[in-house]
């Protein structure tokens, strides 16, 4: 029979206790469900009772999230539990310590996982970076944050954001309205990220001055982009020719980040993804960095992580048939 123990985890004050517990003690209830022990709040104390090894794991999780110097989220608990379950001693405080940029509303944007932290370090150390990973891992948002930070530090003079408009065959002509109306549906996620980071007023000002340019990939052809931070999003939907075209646009003083999810390629049959083949092409080129994010780096609803894992299992089984 497993040894049963009771252990008390003490917090600094009531404010921290409230943050750790979550609304309606939802974080503590999640710990109970995840590890099968009793987690009871008592003022600034949290009483853990149950099987020894499980109590020890929950205690480690509480230590990790309590070290954060901000409001604790449900994702923090989920990720801390993943670290404990895999025997990883990474500190959430250390992972969150690097502030990439502060938004217009005063919110600090920092990596939330070890994979995201590595991604930012790779951007800092290379002129061209490829980030491959599933939805919700922060590929595009963190690249945007890094781009805005570079702009604020005057390391670049403009931001150029692009996506392949696969659904319209990159012709866009049959859609109603002017050019902006035609490309808006494909580029809306990029607008949303910039609104959040810069605020609407500064975003509009930068767009009007040409400091920020958002356009479909087809409109990058024939250009040389100097002193720019360029982000190619949804790159799994580029062809070999489009990827080559994009990468050869890079001019002096520029940096490029290419993001995509190779499990969600929307290209027509017979067309191979330029993102899937790129590591074979550029694996030995100095100044090019690769980061691979996984389901554990997802910072959306925890259900998204389970969905991604379920698809991975299903697709692996299909390949064996």
C-alpha cells in the first residue's frame, strides 16, 4: 500500500494565495483531478494530502508557479505539471524572465514555455529563423513581439508581414473591393496581433507612414527588403518556388522569421510545401536557425493540447496502414 502523507505549502500573502487558487479554486481543483490527491486552501496555506509521490509532485508544481512575479494562469499549472511529469527541473520564473516587449496597455510579453524561450533566443542569434509547430504555440505572436521590439530599439526601420493567400490561388482578383479588401481575410490574424501589441492608434499611424506593411506573399516578388524585420506566416502553404523567392528578398540590415505548421498544409495535390523541404536545403547555412515547438508549448485552452495529441496519434496510425 502506498504511503499517505499530509504536507502544507505556505504562500506569501492572501493576494498570492488568491492568484494561485484561481477563480473558485479552479487551479486547485485541477490539481486534485490531475493527481488524485486532496488540495485544500486554508488562508495562505494549501494543505496537500494523499499518496507520497503524488503530493511531492504537486508540491513541486506549487513551488514553480509561486515563483512567478505575475498573475498565475491555468496554463502555468498545466505546463508546470508537464515539467514535473517529464522530470524537467526548468523554472517558470526563469523562462518568464525575458521580457520581449511591453504592449500599449502595459502588459509584458514573455516566453511561457522552454520551447518559446529557445525560439526567442534563436531569433536574437540568427538573421533567418524557421519556427515549426502546431496551432497555439505562439509562433506568430512571439515573432510579432520580437519585430516590434526590434523596431522600438531602432534596429530596423519597418516591419513587413506576409502570408500566402492559398485559398484564392494568390490571384485575389475575383474577390470584391480594392486590394486591401481582397487581402484582409487572409491577413486578419496579423492585424489582431499588432493591435494587441502596439495599440490601435500607433498601429494606424505606422501603417499610414509605411513603417508597417502587410501584404500577401505574391506581392513580395521582385523586391529587395533592407533594414526590415520580415515575418512570413503560414509558410507551410508556400511552394518550393515561393519559399526561394521570399528568402532571396532579404536585404542589408534585415531579419526574417518564417513560421508554419507542417501538419496543416493546404496546397493543391502535387504541390510540395516549401517549409517541409527547407531544412534539407539550408541545414548547413550559417546564420539560419530552426526551432520546433510541440504540443507542450501550446498556450491556448488545455483542450487544444489534447486535440493536437489526438491528431498526432491518429495520423501516425494512418501512416502505418
